[in-house]
C-alpha cells in the first residue's frame, strides 16, 4: 500500500520538478537533432536510444507536446518554436486518422496545448492562429467520435484499433478530444446531415467504460474487486451484447494491468473536472436516460475515480511505483512486494514507472477536486499523488544522464510481447524509457509547479472562446 504519511507538499517538490524540466530540455534537443522525419515516432529506448515501433504512431503527439510543456515551464523560445512548427508540419494526418483511438494522446497534447497556451498568454497568438488550432481540435473530436460502436440502452464506445468489438481502457483519455470539440461548439454530421452530439458520445463512452472495464465489488463475476480494471472489453457487434473481459498488454483479463488502471484514474479525474462546468441543459440535450442531469454525470465520474484510485493505493508499493500487473505470476517470489518500495532491478517482475507518472497526476487532480468541495478524502488522494510524484521525480527513476535519451527510467511497453529491453541484458526489463512516460512526467511536474505557485494545475479545456463564435 502507498505510504500516505508525511507526503511532501508541492513547494517541497519544486526543485525536483525544475530538475525534470532541465533534464528534458537537453534530451529533447538531442533527440530533435538526431531523429529523422521518415523514422516514424519514437516509442521506447533500447540501450538508452529511442527507437520506433511500427504499430501505430500514437506517440507522435508526445514527441512534439513535450517541448511545449518545457516552454511553459521555462519560457525557452526554442521549445515553443520546435513544438509549434512540428505540430504544423507533422501532425495534420493525425487529425483525420480514422483508424485509431489515440486522438487525445496525439492531438490534445499538441493542438490542444497550443490553444491553451494561446488562451493563457504563454505566447502571443493572433486570431488566425487560434482559429487554426480550434479548427484542428474540432476535426479531431469529430473524427474520433465517428469511430463508434453503438450498444443497447443508448450506450456505445469509441472502438480501439483492434476493431468494432473492442473497448480499451486507454481511450478514456481520448474523450478530451470530444470534450474540446463540444466546448468549441462542434458536432459530428452523418448521413442526411444527422447530428451526433459530441458530449453525448463522450458521456456514453464514459458510462460504457465504467460498466464494463471497471469493477465495483458488486459480484459481477468471481474476480469483481472494487477498483480493478480490465484493459479491454469485448462485445458482440451483431446484437451489442457484452462477451468478456480481455487484456492486450496485461497478464490476464482477471488481473489488472497497472497502466490501464492509471489511464482510468487520470481519465476520470480530468473528465470530472470538465463535468463540473456542464449545465443541466447540455446534459439533457444528449438524451441519455442514465445521465438525466449534470449532477448525475459528476456523481458517476466521481464514483469511478474513487474506486480505481483506492485500488491503486491499496495495491501499489509504499513509494507509489507499481509492478506492471497486479497479478504478475512471479510477484509472489518478491518478499513483501507491496510492503516495501518497488525494486526496478528485481529478477522476477518489471515495474512500470510510466503507470506511476500517469496515476500520480490523476490522484492529485482527484484530491484537489475533493478538497475544493470540502471533502476530507481529498487529502488522502493528494498524499498518494505527491508520494508517487516524489518517487518518479528522483533517482532511480528520473534520468539526468545526458547519454540516455529517456527522461523516466524503468518503464515497460508490452511485456507479454517481449518488446521491452533491459539496460544490462536482464530478462526482466528495466533501465529504459518510453515516450508517454517522459511526457506524462512533464505533465505531472507542470501540475505540481503551477500548484506550488498558487496558480492551480493546468486543465485541458481551459482554451477560451473560439474566435468563430463557438465554445465557452
């Protein structure tokens, strides 16, 4: 269980955040000088050097989103120019990519960050530039929403790249694309101009994920433990019936792949923040019986966020760094695995620092949300988030070695497929990095840095008014 005692506060982590941004500055510049456009997107490191993986280019937005976060933290104009110019030249195909569920990762991390920065005055942007980013986000939200599988009871989901039967836990964070499209006043048009409400599809996907990918301890099956997460839910596309849980990157459908758990923690925490600003009229316009008003949306999102966050706290070592799957078959060979800090170099099961960086941000957001509402449980989630953040922002996880291109060490990508490497050749991967781990470490550091200065953490939907009249 995560040690919640004497957790540091955000000001105490300010120096660690500064070191993370300083290390990222040098690593981003070095990778930019080496990486060739035709190489695809960097995914994970092998012997300290980033390599590509021709599966889908779902990490491209992290490659060009990271310098934007460094610019926000440091004001260094090189990072703004690099991130902005690469977004303009390289990211357009991702806006209309109909084959993936990754629009949140690619497009919110780039176009979304640029529009937020323009709104917050991080850099001066003329009206035409804001319109460009707004149009890009409208297109992304609609294209992502069009990748849709309808289910009975007005449920449905954005299908994963596996096909129309497949609902991934990861996709909860791509709902940000739909949220931004809705915030900008956009809709998805179909045959004979039939309109699909982007907010309605966001809400339907979130409810479907909560019902089938998240467990609430209600006796759904033999392994129904509150807060446990299945990576994938599989449906019969002929009649929409639920068939089974599955896992692509975890150990089994009946254990919890911790990065999938982390995506759910962060996804619902962010969507809870977004839902706090929804009106009853907006929600009622979606016509969903299970969400009659805005309060019901917030209650469901909060219920889900609490369940998965509690599970993470209870099933993670004291330092907040999880092993890659809660059911890893050799965890039992690690004495007191959950009672002492995680050992990234153990010979039995890998840890996943990228899951920790993602989950820490979600825990902090949930904690801040509850604290603002006067709920004393907010302190518990905040402590868990800060404890985890302290771990990933220091050795042996933060890499300040200029010869290693990764920022966050001891991450894994696809352990079942044996895609991951070890710095020393060990059969249990460790010592390497992945681009989403690096990116989310910077998002986490930015949230903590802003909070330490009394500004409040960044929110993806703080984009201001659409110059063309949409938005809020």
